[in-house]
């Protein structure tokens, strides 16, 4: 995770110090992690199919986690094609797997 991406996630309070339990899970590191429960494993597999880099879960104490956001990290890329984002939106909206997705790029917000 590069510094631009990490800083963006910290601003959204998706990651914090090591004492806080975060719902942010990397889809690339889940196999070696070993801390994933069954419900989250299925959502992570779906996120992989849609080429997400991370998935954010809303976690509860006495009920299953709910996948909320697929997160795409394009901060190492030169740019992202508008058509690629439009197709991604179409696929995710049609799938109804998560209510939203975030795309992070190097470009500044305006």
C-alpha cells in the first residue's frame, strides 16, 4: 500500500492505529492472513472477480459482517480510462454485491 493510498484511507477513517479493529480487508492478502470468517470469504471472492484491491466490511458482534465498499487503488497507475470506470460501475451496480465502490487515483479532487 503506497503512501497516497494509505493517507486517503486514513482520511476516511478506514484504517487507524493498530488498536482499532478495522473492516478494511485486502483481497490479495486474505489467504495468508487466516483471520477471515466464512461470510467474509465469499464476499472477498466476489471482490476478486471484480478486480477490487480491498473490501470494507461493516462488522457486528453477534451477526455476520456486511460488505459495504469495493475499493480500487489506481494510485500507482498513470491514469484511469473513463470507459473503464463506466464499465466497472455498470458491472457492480448490476451485481448488487455492495452499495458503493471507491476508486483512488493520483488525480486531485476538484
